[in-house]
C-alpha cells in the first residue's frame, strides 16, 4: 500500500526553485530596464511603475512555476512563494536602505505578494490541466 503522507507535505525545494526562477526573470528585466534608462531617452519617471510591473510578473512566474511542479494546491504554493519573494525584497531593503521603516507601503507589498502569488499558483495549476 502506498504511503500518501509524503504527497500531502509541502515541498520546499519546489518553492525555493520557483522563487529563484522568479528572481532570475526579475533580474534580467531590471538589467534591461537599467540599460534602456541609461542609453535611451526613456524618462526615469516611469521606473517606479515599471519596477512594480516587473515584481508582479516575477511573483506570477514564481507562483505559477511552483504550482506546475507541485500539481496540486497551486494557490497555497503561490501564496508561500509570494511571501518568500516579497520577504526577501523587504529584508534586502531593510539592510540596504538607510531609514527603512515598516509602514503601509511595505504592508501593501506583502499583501500584493500574497495576492499575486495566489493568482500565479491558480494560473499554474490551470496550465497543466
């Protein structure tokens, strides 16, 4: 008889690989954005909006990738990926930025990570079916 307990556990390797893929995608996009802002007449005023879009795409890719690998509970895998993804961003900001405060903007980023990660997980589950 097959033991189903292993199937019900969350697999952190799936989550960490998916977060890494999401960060890799985001890093490539940030490098392209930096090159465009540096070597073209692209306004620096659009950087915050494009940065937010890149983070949302990275979160979606992370959640969807985890769900596709897990093959079940995509929303849960997506939420966990979103929390880890944004958690790393918050920790790096806390270490690198002088005067960093945990305020409503940081809380909104965490909520964004949870929501977009869950949506990414739902997308990922539906992509494998």
